[in-house]
C-alpha cells in the first residue's frame, strides 16, 4: 500500500473577521501538492494531526481517518477537516 493522501478542507469559520490569507469555507488542499497554499499558521497546527493520520494513527473522539482543528488566529478561527485518503498500489488485488 502506498502512503495515504491527505486532504485539508475549510469547513467552518467561528471568528468575526475574514481570513487574512483569503481562505473561504469549501476551500480544499491536497497536502502533498498544495500545502504551500494553506496559511502557515493553520499548517503549523495541522501537521501533528497529518503525521498521526498518515502513519496509521487515529485521533481520539474523531471520525476514523479524520481530524478537525482550528487555526490559531483568534479573530478568524477557521475550522479545517483533515481526511486520510487511502491509495492502493497498482499491484493490489
């Protein structure tokens, strides 16, 4: 089995101000090819969850293969969902 993919999607905004990076609800990023488009503050929070999910772990209290987190900007508080996308090898049955 190949390394699973990781998709990060903005699912909600709890803060009172818009995102300084311009992210909007529904924006989605492939961790491997688009991580540079994600706000560095959000990425800083996301990385431990990504590492856990990508290498077989699960986040207690979260749906299997997912993690929900918020960016640390108190005025914005974007809420993101990380999803593990399992990819099979071409040789798999």
